[in-house]
């Protein structure tokens, strides 16, 4: 059985229902942080050290641990972005084959995962490159050198880390409920992008993720465009605000903490 880090519903058992979103992102979701009350600023660097020096060598004999740690940090700097192996190769000073091997290590050890693009193109040129996400936002924060919740608030990575957190919540919800829904993203060559597409086998539900606490109509722009292309109605906006309602066009606006309830939309 594959056990992902704790989901938000599990974290509420630790009296975190009123925790701020930034606190949850920075703390991450590994159980030991909570059941043993570890400090994230101390626990994650130790975890990274143990992972690189022991686990990685068991999976594959990586001799240059400093370079591999640098590679991990570069991956964290690309969280919620399209994967660019050439850029990783150039910045880390390793060849493309090594990049692919090391990405494979990170995927097989459940540090990162790739969100694949959906193939539906509506006669448009679409992006076919996967997006990179971390299974745990606290680990990504540590690799990025974000040392506190306050630093996260002011970090230019905050939006990407919020998206990462919500995408992984959707993934955990899928695994925990035994759902067969598959998740993708969609982007065309003009920059129109839907953060998540929930594929139930019967329909595709477009999902947008916004870190804002205030609902704005323009947050739905890409859902409108997708629905025009697909000739359908509906969709979902997951954001950090407190409003929860469904519009007349069947687009639901939900606080991300309600992610468990999105199954009813499928």
C-alpha cells in the first residue's frame, strides 16, 4: 500500500483546523512533524540529509551527494512548473541522461511526481511537457531555504507552493477514497492553461487553483475558455477564500479545505 503524507482531514486531528494556509504549507504533511511535535526547520534538513546519504544510495549509487542535493534544490525551484530537463542539465552541470535518472530516483522514492498534460487538443497545438510537483510542500520549502511561515508569506514561490499543496490534496483525496479519477493539466501554445483536469472516464472537469483570498471573476477565465473549446458547462475554482457557492453556469467556488467534497461534482 502506498501511503502519501497526511491529508488535511487527517491533520485536523492535531487541532490544526484553524491553522493558516501558510502554516500548513510550511509545516508540510509528514506524520512525525505532528505526532512527535518536530520543528520543521530542524526536521526537514535532517530528513533531506538522511534521504540523500542513505535512501538514494540504496536506490542507485549516486556518489556525489552534494551535487544530488543541489539537483533537489533546483527541482524545488521549479515546483508547479513545466519540466525543462535542458535547464536542469545546464544549471546542475550534468548530462541529460543523468537528469532523467535522477528524476526517476525522486519519483520512485515519492519525493516528486509529474502531472501529465491531457491529450485533448481541440485542433490546437498543445503543450506535451509534464509539470513537476513535490509530494510534500514542507520539504519543498526547506529545499528553497524558506525558514519560517513569515518568509513563506513574502516569498515569490508562495503561489506555486499553494498550487502544489492543493494539487497534492486532490491526489491524496483520490487515493484515500479509492477513486478512479485521473488528474492531468492542459495548456495550449497560446498560454491558456487549466491547472487540473479531473478525468472521470465520462467527462473532464476543469479545476483552477488560486492562492487569493478574494474571489474575482477573472479567476475563471481559463475555465470559460476550456468550456468553450469543449462545448460544456461546469468547473471548479479552489482558492484560499471563505466563499463556497455554485454559480448558475455550474462552476463551483470552494475553499481548498473543502477538497473532500469535490467528488460530488464528478
